[in-house]
C-alpha cells in the first residue's frame, strides 16, 4: 500500500478512530518499554546472583 493511499484512508476515518489507534500505539510502546526494562533488570539481577555464587 502506498503512503498516499494510507494518508487518504486515515483522513477519511472519524476522529475517534484515529484517537483510538494513536492510544493503542502509545500503549504498545509503553508495554514494550516495560518488557525491555524488566528483561534487562532480570538479566542484571541474575548476573549479580551468579557472580555472588548463587
């Protein structure tokens, strides 16, 4: 799908749909950030425990 066609489709959507899609994308971004943080935190914690002999 070309960018122009995507723009036309989005412009034709009601404002409520655009807001909902934007909100969904923002929530997805926040969720991804939380998962990344948790993964890195867990990795650091396990590395520390292994270094301490556990």
